[in-house]
C-alpha cells in the first residue's frame, strides 16, 4: 500500500465516520422529524455508484470506504423510514 492509498483511506474514513453521530442520536432519541429522507436516499445511491466505480477501477480505498459508508447510510435510511411512522 502506497501513501496515495493511505491518504484515500484516511479521507474516506473521515467521510465514513461523519454519519455515526447522527445514527447514534436517532437510535437514542427515536426522532427523525428534522432529517431529510431524500438527502440520505440520494447520498446512499451515490455511495452505491462509488462502490461500483471503485470495483471497476479496482481501487481498494474507494471500494472499502464507500462500502462502509453505504452500509452506515442504509442504516440511517432504515431508521428514518422506521421511526417516521411513530
């Protein structure tokens, strides 16, 4: 792994962990009234496309960080849909 991959992984990790505080807050409060389902849906779709792009380019930092981000954002979309009913 070269320094460019390390920079890519670090940048991706920063972006990936940015959603964790929001997930934890929603999980604790069960409130999603102020959270946009459209925004998280578009972001999740974009992350899925990034994963495909990373696979096509055989770029591990893109694949790894965007796959984890995709998973976390899918959790957020699930929470928004699930708690919106309450």
